[in-house]
């Protein structure tokens, strides 16, 4: 099922490609966010591996880099346009609010599940707009704000950072900085560090399942 209607600050469900599957009415909704070059259908396929019966809300990144879908602009590999990160996080927060109303999600628990670039926009959105999104499973993500710290009160935000220790695209120093800064603003940070590099492996999925099971929100 796709599409929808509504209006927000530069955001319309009709104009924003996305998939939605309602799942069980009392189950959480997984907001699945693809990496660079991915799409909403590919990343949505991860949901059944994490939580049976979950709803799925899977939008497509609206930035194009040489024909590849992305969530925000970057200046170079690992160097983000931080102003664009902040703006796009605001757009995603507006999309979530519209989708929650349009699809009648009420107070269902919503957890972002992002990979790489999708993990970074999920982290930025939760840390800047915890009223819209306060739980993130970030696979191969990193600190999304460069040398800046635009984060306000992030108490109540829960983050799982699942990373490869030798990931050149999400360097360990950036992930450690993310964990430290997020925690300093009140976020609850859980880390899963494995051998290897960029990607998602079975241990990452197991850590994500445990994170979901540890949540207390209805």
C-alpha cells in the first residue's frame, strides 16, 4: 500500500513516495530508512527479521546524488552538509506526523530502523525532534552533525548504535562521539560493536531484536 494525503511544511504524503503496511493494530511501527542508492521496498524487507506483526512505514529519501536516493546532501564521503541534515530531519519529522494522523496510528510505538545514510537521518531526526521520533536502531550510522552540536533536550530518546569496528564509512571515532554527545543530552544509548565493516550481519539483527524487546513503550 502506498500514497496518502496531507500537507505540512514542504511535506505532502502524496508527493513523498513511501510504503505502508499496517501490521497488527497493537504492534509497533517500524520506520525503515534505506541507505544511499537503496529504496523504500528494499529496506522494508528487514522488518520481519526484527519484529513479527509490526507495521511498516518506509519512505524514500528525496535527495538524488548521481541518480542514487539519499536523505541529505553531502560535500564528500563522510562530510555532510549539516544545514541540509537539519532541514531534512525537520521534513522527516513532519512526514512522520502526517503519516501517523493519515494512517490512524494513534500512540503506537514507532521505531526508526535505518542503514548507513538512513541511520544518520534517523539519528538526526530523533535527536532534533524527539516528539516525532524517539527510538532508533542505527545500523552503520555515525554522528550526523559534523563539527556542530544542534541537539537540545534528548531525554527519553533511545538509540541502538550497531557498528562494525573497522568500518571506514562510519569511523569508530565518529560513532563514539555520537554516543557521548547523545548521552550528554539525556539520550539512552546502547552500543553493539562487532568485527568487520559497513553492513548488517546476524549479530546486528540479534542486537536489534533485544533492543526492541527491552522497550517499555506501548
